[in-house]
């Protein structure tokens, strides 16, 4: 069957999850539940890089390599930070916080399985496992009609796309006679002739995974779900599932469909550029910061997809680095939204620098990094992505991405203008809970270090 050492992080995470599950049945304390989850994330992260077991098991259906292990670190960072900012978030009520924590852990475990799947069966099951938890998390503020709407909308659309995903897998299996990526790749190398039904299968699989990543034209669910879900859930969904979906797309393209770029390359170029354009253009007219960050998240999915198109070892490093930095800068931005009273309204940030300079400077770091302005990690992340696509020979695609990246500066800098150069109605001292102070501070420091000393992150990928 293989070497079970390669699934040690998943085993450790599952064991600690069971401890949290049974402990939570007796300990109904919000802080205690959070400590259990944070400890699980930390211990699993240590296991992930302490032992460095690489290889495959279950007849090649599960693989552990540097790419998958780095993305697993992103998922654990996502769980760690989103749990911390949830501690004092009142919309998630005390009586459901235990269930909320369990769902976040289960979704994180599923994400870890997604990026290590090397077979379409395990990939489909892992993606569905991840999605079921997210559907429930989106509606965890069940007394809020917007949260209920977000959950139902996400569930209905997600269920439809799951059927589409399974349809694509069935077609690929019918043509190739296999579901594991390497066997599919071998079939495509030997049988290079075009088969129209194989085209439909490949496009259905890519489309389903692009939906999970929030790429256009499958993005319509993102703004409504992101706005309606509780803000910690929005932060959680904007990083983890996106990284998992992009990781799955990269593995499917690199290992299963690489021999037939004619089936996926034109489509992915179209999707990536359309995603960048839609995300940046529609973000320009947003007055709700959560919706703005939702469209921003769509645009960033497009940037990462550019690296997938490059289909090289360099692009894998670019994807990994981008998702690490994106986790810190995006969760930091959402943490600021939670910390500021009526933080969803952009107008609420007028004069914020007067009431709390600390959080204002941190928000400046996050927005500069999301824009791609040096010396922050977001600049290096975009640089690596554009460099990989240029080296792959698609210079015009990189130029288009840079143009839209410049456009994004308008809506990010508009918020900075309000924070530092406009007067607010209320300039009373804004006090922050320790969980928000810690999260925004650590995230701001990390993205600054990632921009000034990027080799710290790149050399570990």
C-alpha cells in the first residue's frame, strides 16, 4: 500500500481533532475550545516540517511533496488566525462556538487531503468533504437572514457544480479507463488525437475547480456569500478553500493533463484574465468593504491562475509563496474589518488614524501588500507570478495582468485616503481586544518581512 509516514500530519491532525471533539462535549467554554483548535494547528504544523516525509501511499492516490506540504501550512495558518479572531466575535454565539470550531477543523483536514490527492476519486471526495463544512459555516450566524441566504446560495450552486465535476471525471474515466493522474497522463501521451468528449471532460473538471477557487465566470456566488457569512468565516473561506482549489488545479494540470495543453491552455488563459478583469473592475464601485475584499479575492485568484498556466517548477514556487503571503495580508484585512465598529462600511474608516494609529498602519500594510506595492510581500508574490508566466513565453498575458494590477490601486488606496486624510464623525479612542491586536500586528510584520527578506519563505518551499 505504501509508506504511511507521508500521511503523518493528517493522522496527527485527526487524532487532535478527536481530542477536541470529545473535550468540547464537556467543556463548553469559548476560550478553551479556541485553545484546543489553535494547539491542533500548531502541533500539526510542527509535524509537517519537523519530519519532512515525502512520497506516496494508497497505491499512489495520496502524495506528499513540497508543494502539497507548503499549501497545508497555509491551511493551518488560516485555521490558527481565523480561530484567534473568532474568540471575541459576538455574531458567532457561545452556544454554537464548539460546532463552529469543529466545522473549521474538518474543512481544514479536507483541504489537506485535496492538495495531496493524485486520483480523481479521492480529489472529488476531498473537495466535497471540504465544501460541506463551508456550507454550514457560511450560515453559522443563523439568526442573520443574510447568513442564511449565503449558506443556501452556496449550497445550491456548490451542489450543481459538484455534479458537473463528477460528470467530467466520468468522461475522463470513460475515455482513459483510469482515475489516477499518472495513468491518465500516460494515456494522453500515447493517444494524442483529439476526442471531443475528452475535451468536455477536461473542461468540466477545470470549471468545477475554478468555481471552488472563485474564478470568473464562476464567481457570482463569492460576493454574496462573503458578505452574508460571519466575517471570520469569510476570512477563512477567502484563503483556505481558494488555496486548496488552486493547488488541485495545478496538480491536475501538471500531472494528468500536461501532455495535452491544447485541451486546457486557451481556456485557462481566458479564465485567468477574465477573473483578474472582473475582480478589479467590479471592486471599483463597492461601498461595502467585505464585498470589496470579495472582488479583490476574485482578482487574486486570477493572479495565481497565471502561475498555473506557466506549468513549471518555478510556477509551483510562485503559487506556494503567493498563497502564504495572501493568507497573512487577507486575514489581516478581515481582522481589521472585525475590529473597527461598523467595519463593513468603507465610510467608517474616515479618520481612523486619529482614533487608532496602530490598526491604521497595519491596514495600510495589508492594502499596500494586496495592491502589490513594495516593500511588502504582495509585491514579491506578484513579481514571482509574472516572472513565471513570462519565462513560460506568455509575456502578453503578464502585461495584461500588470495593467489590471495597477487598476486595483485605485480602490485599495481609496480606503487609505479615508483612514489618513479624511476626518471622521467620531474620533474617540478605539480600543482593541488582544486577539485583534495580536492578529493584525503579527500579520503586518510577516508581510513586511516577506517583502524585505523573501528568501526566508522561498527557500523553505
